[in-house]
């Protein structure tokens, strides 16, 4: 759990950072509970929208809050349009950005709560949400700041803000000036795990470091070579207007051939291009006075309407026209869903083809605030009881394995799924789902299925505990039938053999990779003694414990869960309900709250808790995946997100029409 550990420390420091810089104002997370109760949902929704439009924006918004707080405290002064103000300081000019996003957030907040919420508080919320959306740790934002009246002069700002060119002593002194220490310096520098930097911010290290005429020798040579090629001369970069000869020549200059030209141009299957990059083809191609005749006619007409004729007025007169964008890969017919995964210090998208007619935009018009409502209720439940995240995630698992993801696990019926072997006295969180359903019904009555609520809740429960995110596909219907017998047959059990587990996964269209990656959900949550007591005293009727279990762990568990054969039936049931973390010996000490790859490290160290976890080591294929995931959190998060999308696509049997329940516990 090392990654989550660092995020946990970062979130604590961010909370301290904001509190310290405004300690005199008695900040509190509940400041707007009565005057603007929907504030956090509004801000989160706008940040999500901005991030979906440009994922670089998360880092930009986070940076705004940093640069605001270091100059006369967190007072929103960095936002002021003042001649000679903070925006024009060396560390900010042509660098800080995201002001338009803050403007949109402020406008939306003002519509809901006019004259109530400060811009400084909006920046603090935006910073937290930007970290969370980039899969960092969350924290409670203290609120109640007031906006400053003055934006400090350029010189004053540059004296206060840590610079990319500062020495360590100067950086530490600037942090100390605002009450932060060396630990804060390092932890908050970790915000550089996201975002981009301009060549101007580091080119001093590439060619003439400290006036030596040589590069900075402390930089990795391969990295240095790459950056020198990037930053030495913009003319070395291939341009949208280059001829094939020029493009090929520039590729050859850096050791790449014609195959590389074509294959790397394939990156244009994603992303957008500004009108300014292709307007030369639309009206006066190669000074002919005509469009480029090689372009499809329908596409040409669409682009001319989008971009206008720059030659008639020039983009300098109306730069917004030049900045209008369109997909590089137009008229795509592939049905793809974008999901993000972490690689080193940036976020990249990967694409998962959809299987059914589900779509992440199903409720965009009929219940546009759905995701915010669900996320708010999940967060509220989580902060009340952190174990709840694992419980809510498990509900979605156990629902999908029985006749597809149809919300049937929620039905209160005799002999239903709730009283099956794997669910009785085990699955929980129904009251939270009830609360979410009530909130959703209040906003969008009769529109959203309980099955879709479970799918969203599962994603949000993973994200809030530090796991990966994915786009939840929506459009499910609620089932009419809940069957105890079907649940007993279909749901993988803690006592199943590896063969049976794989068979149950294959039955619903999931493979061995899904078995291992989805088992990684055991990195959070608790298990009852009844689920693993079989390993502690009389494993497989041998009269001895399971020899594959770590001896120290075995001793601890035997103390927690005494041999039930020595007790009365009544006491047996109480002992069976004692709990312990599924992912034991967490380095950070919060095993129910950190979604990471430590579970897989435990498996390799003989610290699997359930038999169903231990048996994953019984085949070469599953063991290899465990080894991969134990080394790479990125690989685990990548596969887990894909598997969750696949599992969420398990459909009810053919012919099942379904309904939208008003109450998740009973059919209409």
C-alpha cells in the first residue's frame, strides 16, 4: 500500500496547509451546509466536466490553489485581473491557467447561492477535486475563507512563490515563511506527478547549466537527450504544414524511419485539432484560391462551417475561430468507452469496446445530476464508516453473478439472493442504497434503475479508497426475480476450489485475468471468522491448520477465532461474526481504506486469508498474474478497471424486459 500511503500523507498535509494559512478564520468543512448545501456537488461536477474536456486541467487547477496560498494566504488574489498583479509574476505569466474554469464554477455557484461562497474557497475545493479525479487521495476541505482585495505586485509575488529555478535553501525558506516544513516541501512537490512543464521551465539544465556551458550532469542521459531534442529548436518538430519530405527528414534526424512516420501518425486516432492547424486546406489550398480537392466533400463542408475562412479576416482578428476544434479521427464508427490508467507520472486513456447497448451517457438528459448525487451519498456513507466502500463494491459483484446485473440482490423476498449461502449475514449496505435511491428519485422520479445505481456505487467506492476510475456504462433495467438457489449456484464462494471459481467466472463470460484482477477487490474490506475458520484448526479434515498459511498470522487468527467445536451453538454464531481485514498487515494501518496491490503481495507471502484467495496460487497462469500485480499497481489498476466494465456488462437472460423500480427492495 505504498502508493496509497503517500497519498494519505499528501492529503493530510494539504488539509494542514490550508488550515495553517487561515488558522485565524476558524475554517470548518460545514461552513456552507445551510447557506449553499449543494456547493461541493456543483464544484465537483464542473471540475469533472473540465477534466473530461482536457485532462491536463486537473494539474492546472491544483497549481492555481498553490500559487494563491503562497502569496498573502489563500485569499483568491491570484484570480484578480489587475495590472502588475500576481498573474503577471515570473512564476505565473504564460504559465498558470484554468481561470475560465474557475469563472464557470463561480457562475454556477452564484446561480445556486448568490453572494455566499468565496472564490478562495472554490479554489480550495477545486484543488481537492483535481487530485481525486487524478486518482489521488481525498481530504476534507476546510471552508470559510474571505476573498482578498489586493493582488500583490509582481516583485512581491516572485519573492513569495517557490520557483523552478530556486535552490533548495530558498524553497525551504519560502515554505517556512508560510508555516510549512521540509516534509511539506517534499510531499507537496509530489503534485508534479500530474501536469506538463514548458521548456522554458527547465531548458537551463539542458545546455548551459549554471554557466558551465554543459548540461546538468545529474540528469539521466537518455532523458537529457530526449529533452534537448524537444526544446533546442521548435523547427526540429514535425509540423501540420510540412511536406512528406520534410516530415521524413525530421524523423530521420532523430533516428526514425518511414515506418515510424506512418505508425506514429496513427496517434491521430485520438485527440482534437484546432482549425488553425488545417484551415489552409479549406479555402485557399497552396494559394490556388480553392479548397484541397483531395478532401471528402461532406467533410469539407462541415469543416468550412466550423472554421470560417481565416484568409478573409485572419485569426488574429478572431482567435477563437482558430481555436475551434474537431476530432483528428472523424466519423469513427467504433463503439469505444474511455477509461484512464496510471503510467509513471501521467494519465493515459485506454479503450474498452462495449458489449451491449449500455452507454455512459444514458441519463445525460433525463437525470443529468445522477453521478453527483450518487457520489455525494457514497462519500457521506464512507466517512461515516470506511468499511462501507468494500460492502457497496461487493453488492455489485454479487448482483451481477446471478442472472446478470439487474439489481435482484436488493429485493426483499423470501428465498431470495439476500439469504443465500454467500450473502446471509454477509452482504450489507442496503440502507445506503436506499438513501441513494431516495435522493435520485427526488431529483429524477422513475428514471434510474437500481441496477445502474449499484454499478455507479461500485466505481465510486473504488475511487474513494484510492483505486482506479472508469466510465460506468448505464441503461440497465431492474429484474423481477431474486433466487436463493441461483445465488448458491452462481456466486463464487470463499470455500470454492480454483477450478470451480474459474468455471463460475466463465459461465458469465469472464476469464482467468478477470478472476485474479477482481479478486484484488479484497485489498479493502473485512471478512468474518466463519469465512476462513476452516483453515485454522481442521483444514480439510486433517485435524491440523492449513500449512500454507503464515505461522504468525495463523496464531493471530486463532486468538481472534477460537475453535468453534469447543463452544455452544449460540456462541459459535457470535464467534463466526468476528471480523478481520482481508488485506492484513497494511503498512499504513488502514487496510479497509486503501485500494492497492498489497493484497497480491500478501498472497505471495503466505498471508492469504480466504481459501479462495490461497487457491489462486495453484496454477501457473493465475500465479503469474499475481506476481505481475504485486510488482505493478498500474497493471493491476488497468486490468481491474477493464474487468469491472466486463462484469458490469453481464446481461440478464434473453427475454428479460425488466423495469425501473421505485423502491429497490421490491418490484413495482
